[in-house]
C-alpha cells in the first residue's frame, strides 16, 4: 500500500532518510549525522516532486545551502539536490532553470570520486532529464544519443538494492517509451517489443506511488499506440486505485483521465462521445489547476481536437479561446510537437477573426512542421547509422565466431596431425629398433659361431693329440671351460631374451676384492695387486664383476713376468675409470685397432673382450654418460685396459 498523504509526509520523510543514506552515499570524511540530515531533506524533496514541484525546488535549495555550509565536500548530496531541482523545473516547463541545474551538475562532475556509491546513477538521471528536455524541443536524435549512451554505459545492467537505482531504471524506460510512442509515432512492432521488455522488468521498477503511476501511464500510452485499448484502460484503473490510497495528485490524476478518454474513444459505439469529451475537459481543467503550461497546452489541444471530431464546435472554440487569452501569462517554452497540434486544431476550428490571423497561424504551423520534419530526418539518419553499425557489429561478431571456430578446428586438426606424426615417428623408431635388434641378434649369432670356431679349434686339436702331456691336457681343458663360460655369459647378455640389466649403487672395493678371488692363479713370477678405493659405482654389479674378471684373466694370461694391477680413479663429470695394467708382452698398433672386433687376425683373447665390450655398451645404454672401453699398449712394455663407468645414476 502507498502511505503518502499530506499528514504522513513528514513521518515518511524521516522513515526514508535511512534509505536515502544508502542511495546517496559517499564522502567517508563527512560527518554521519550531517550527511543523514542532508539526505533526509533530499529525500523529502524527491517524494513531493510530482505532487508539489515548487515544494521540491524549495527543499532542494535548502539541501544545497545546508551542504554548502556544513558539508562542502559532500558531492553526492549536491548531485541529488541538483537532479531533484532539474526534474521539478522540467515538470513546471521551466526549461531555462532546468538546464541551469544540469549545467551545475556538469561542473560538479569532476568532483565525483570512485568511492561514491551512486555517482554513476546520478549521472544516468542527469542524462535522462536532459533527454526529456531535448524531446520537448523535438531534438530526437540528440535525445536518443543520450539514451544510447546510458544503455552502453552498463550502469543499469548491474542491479542494486536501493531506491535511487530503481528510480533511474524506471525513468530510463519512461523516457524511452515516450520517445518511441509520442515523438516518433513508433511502429507497432517496435513499441510492442519495448513494452514486452518493460512488462518483464516491471516488478523491479517499484519506487514510490508517483513513479509507479508515471510508469503505468507510459505503459498505457504505449499499449494504446499499439492498438491495445483495453490494456491501456487496465493501467488507468491501476492508477485510479493508487490515487485512492495516495491522496490528491493533480498531475497524475489529469494524465490518467486524459489517457482514459484517449482509450475510450478508440472503442467505437461503446462509450458516448459526451462522456469522452467530459473526461478530456475535466483533465484539461485539472492540468490548469496543476499549473504546468506544457500539460495545459496538451489538455487544450486534446479537448479541442476531440470536440471538433464530434462536431461540438462551441466547446472547441471555448477551450481554444481560453488558452489564447492566457498564453501570455507564462514565460515562453518550446514544445513544437504539442504546438503544431494546437495550430492544426486552430486552423481546423476556423475561429480566426481575420485572414491575417489565419495566415499567421498557417505560417507558424508550416514552420513547426518543417522543424519537426527536419529533426525527424536527423533522428531517422541516426537510427539508420546505428542500425548499420549494429549490422556491421553483428557481422563482425559472426565473422569473428566463424574465424574462431575455424582456428579452433585448425588447431585441433594440427594437434591431431602432430599426434599422428609423433605416433608414426614413434612406431617408425620402434620398427627401426626392432630391425636393429634383429640385425644385432643375427650378427651376434654369426659372431658367436665365427669366434667359437676360431677359439675352440686349437683346443680341440690339442685334446686330439694322444701324446699330449697330462698337465698340458689339464691346462687346455681349463682354458676350454673358461672359453665356454665366456660364451655363455656373452650370449646371455647380448641376446635380448637373456640376462637382464639390474642396476644399483655399490661399493667398488667389494667388487675388486671379489674379482681378485675369482681369477686364475698368476704364473710363477707374476703378482696380482688390487689397489684399495673408497669409490662407489652405479651399474649392474654382476656384469661389472664379469667385466673385470675377464680383463684381469686376459692380463694374467699374457703376463709371464712382473705384475697385474687392478685400480680405480674418479674422473670429472661423475665418472670412474677402472684400469687393468700388466707388464706383459704388449701389442702392436694393428692389434689394438682390432682388439674388440670379432674378425681380428689373432684370436688370443676370444670371447672375453667381446663380452667386455657388450657389458660396457649395456651400461652406456642405460646412462647415456659416455661409458667406454679402450686399451693402451706398447710391444714389450705391457698393456693397460681402461673402462669408464658412471659413479651415480644420471638424472635429467
């Protein structure tokens, strides 16, 4: 229910002061009690803007004086008071003072702070009052530019739970409806689209009784323009119901009666013309009592036009003459749309007293028509321009979406091709690796057979000799067994289905000691020395043991006098160099080059060194650290076999 009668006005102002505090926030440094008082005055001015515009102006002046004296930095309060005054002057058709207040707001605009709660909403209200003034002067393009700026600012898109926001949103739709159904004589489809949008938002546009009635009137006029007279009458009934609760309000009462008459006249045969004419005339007299020249002119024009329509010339002449006699009472104001209607009625009434008076009326009518037509053309051009921009924007948006989809599709296709390429390359690498393993397996078998034939043949020849001494036969058998052991180990390591690589970090000294216990006994006059070491090694302990055992056995086999030394030294980059040095017969350069090849000219070392090479390769495959084996030798000065292995596991 609405509780806004005169007796309750003061109580309502005090009750709503707290609400306006949130609607006019700002200025953290201002005194809270003083700000509340300024907000209360502004709130009271806001509530009486329609019922008593002059009182609204007086209260707004009081708020401005109080802020200037007590709160000079309270810009929010100043903006609220200026907007109140500007709207009240607009309702009184005092456009000059209304523009003065808007100019004052423009000067205050630079004082707005980011911390202000409603500075942006006050800017919207300022734009809407300016748009209303431009509409009155039929400057439709300029008016719509302001509405367009408000829409594009996005201020009204973010809902806020306060009265000021709802008021700004309601005023925006009232101003937009007025522009479309009155000044543009909007197309029915366009009006219906806008009306449907406002109807959907109607529940959140509640402000106070006066604003609700203003919005109801705008909706009624819009539906009437769309040919929905019954819907327009329903909104008139809503306003009559509000007036019964709110008390006297001449502005809204006159508007509602005039709207009702406009709707009833569109129901032919149902309402007597005298009833409709009586409503028009009563609305006209109420507008006269209210005192707004613009609304008075509208009441006179509507009443006289309908009187002529129903052939009541005397009533038409009476109300027109009354207006002509009074029009010098108010300051001049601009309302081309309303004035052209007046001169049209004057000409059709044939009440000119002289031909010169009729000619002046016609000239003024044509002048106004030309002015209105020119502004309508500017507005039409603006609408075409905005529509072109809209189409271009939609086209660019659609194009951007298509391009984005194509780019996404291209990216997906590229990713699929890349993954397919990676998969194919991986499969190719796997096939090449399988092929390499197959080739290596075949080579291993061929090498095994070749070396086996080469190394075993001498032993078999010795064993077939019946005159071979028993001690030599025993030594040959021992060498033959050692050769077969090397063949077994080598085939287990080099054939993929054989021995697995089991790496760990282990003390190197333990392996060296184990090798010293496993090798063949040195010949008389030959010593085996194992130099102690604190180093650790990363790799397969068993394979490293086999590696060193073979190297030491080979060294002992080819050393007839002197010593064989097994040692270890730490190298840079986390590597350990193992060395087996002997004082044997040594080797020529040609022998060194073919030392680790299965097709070397001599077969003195057999499978041992080939097995060593594969063990080192196994370690390098798992570390990628450059593990290698090589030999240094001089004829008559002995041989040094070197192996480079990793101290720790390599991490990437």
